[in-house]
C-alpha cells in the first residue's frame, strides 16, 4: 500500500481508502491485503460498523461493503449532499446534511432523518457510542442520532 488516506477498524476488520478510488481490506494481525475493490469517485470518509465498512463517496452517496467478502452490500443516496464525514454509533452509521439534518442508517438500510436545530453543519464527529458532535454555524452541538 502506498499510504492510506483513511483507515477504519472494527470487529477484527481493517479497511483503508487507498489510491484515490479503492477500498482495501487488510488482515488485522499481519496487515496483508485480503481484498481490493474499486469504489468510484474518491471515497471521502470510511467507517467500520460491525461486519460492514461504510464509505461516503465523492458524489455524496453511501456504500456499504462487507468487510469479510468485499462484496457491496448496499448503496444509498441520502438526498442533499452530506458533509464529508460518516461516523459509527451504536445506532448505526450517521451522516449529516449541511442544512442541519442528521441521517442514520438502520441495519436494514433504512435512512432515518432527524432535525438538529443547527443552521449549518460543516463537520460531524463521534463523541460517545450513542452521541455525535456537530460543528458549524452557531458552534458545537452534541446530539443523539434519530
């Protein structure tokens, strides 16, 4: 590997965004490449949630890749382009739209929406296993996903 730009680790799985448009699965013990899949336009964020690796792509969509088999599990379009970040919570993967809407993906792929009362979201970070931190116009706000 040339030097991953983003790495996600969970449940014994390691995934790295590598070479601009690829997601690479690594053996958690040896670091050997287990799989290497193309994901299109520049993955922006990568987070592992259980056996799935969620990738926020350059067009704003979310793709779930099985960390064991490297098969694409599902692709989702969250509508309005979200901020670059995707985080893992006990509720599932979470993204935020710039307009202040927080989106959580259920384990079955259903997108849940919830307003955050923040005028604009510029960044999203995991704060605790069930809380995310939103940064943007008006400061910081800790919220639980919908």
